[in-house]
């Protein structure tokens, strides 16, 4: 689910064009479908960007091809904005599902923005996948889905400095098997790939998480997309000055 609050932004201007490269044959669009009314009503109650922006929505579904059945929601005050947001959300969903097999987001003008959205989505999927409770009714499903859709914003801890591309040293080992998270050894070198610090769950032992990639000394280079990159504890990182 993506909100378009400014149709002039390059990522939204290019959304429909980029969606043309998705691994599907067509799109099915439904405006304000009643089957999503409960989900959007719940999302409307969340703090932040969702509040006041869920009155109208567009559901887009991929038809045919490898991405058949993928669907996403676009929000915005204008119809064109909702369509662009829905297409962009579909692109992100495909990138999360197909990874390098998806060619939908290969547009130099918006490459950085797309990659950031994909990383956020992968983190949200990891949060949802690691949940120990399984919804047993449509009402519970709506509640859970709305909660984790809003989790990205609820977890963000904004910093006054931009830490993107900063390099740091890992101060303690981090062992994890959770999808999307990066296991670490003490002394590893990490480069941060965007400036967000996202809070963990209430029971989480760490202050927050950042997204980065490892330096691979055996290959004398930074890890590439799909290699050693993921979310890691902010608390275990000592940034270089």
C-alpha cells in the first residue's frame, strides 16, 4: 500500500511506465472495492500518513505471467495519484517476490527511491512472517494486515543526520535466522544504505535497526544486492568519523 501525495515526484511520474515491464500480461483495477473497506477503515485509524488519506483507494491486481495474483493498494486525493501509487506498490511487490528476475524498477531517474521502497517492503514482510500468531478470521486478518502496513511508519526513528553510505564497525556478534536480517561477527565492516532507523518490537533487545551491507574482504568489495545485506541492530554499530 502506497500513498501518493505529490504526483509530480519522478517515482510517481514513472510508475505506470515502469509497471509496463512487470512480469504480467495486464492489470485489473477496482476503485473503492467493498472487500477492502474494513482494511482501509482500520488503516485510517493509524497515526501518521495514513490518517485522513484512506477515504478513496484503488486496488490493482496483476493478471497473467509470473506475477499473476499480486495485488496492491494505491491511496491519494487524486484518481491519477491513486493509480500511480497502486502501480508503484505492485512494482515493489514484484521486486520482493521475484528479486533479480523482476525488471520493473529499472529506471535510472528513480532507482534509489525504488530500492528504498523494496527494502522497506522486505522488512515489513519479515516482520509479518516472524509473527507467532496466525489470524483465524477475516476480522483478525484485517487487523493484522493494517497493523503491519502501518508498522513501517510507526517504527521509524528519524535522525537529524543523514547516515546513508556511512561506514561502521560491528562491536558484537549478531546471530539471527530471520529473513531480511543480517547475521554479524564482531569486527565486520558495514555500509549503511539508507538513513532510516527502525524501532524493534517491544520485546526486542535493541534500540533499532538500520539497513546495510557487509564488506567482503575475500572479494575485496561491498556485497551486492542479493548477497550479504539486510537489517542489523543500530546498537551494535560504531560509525567511523
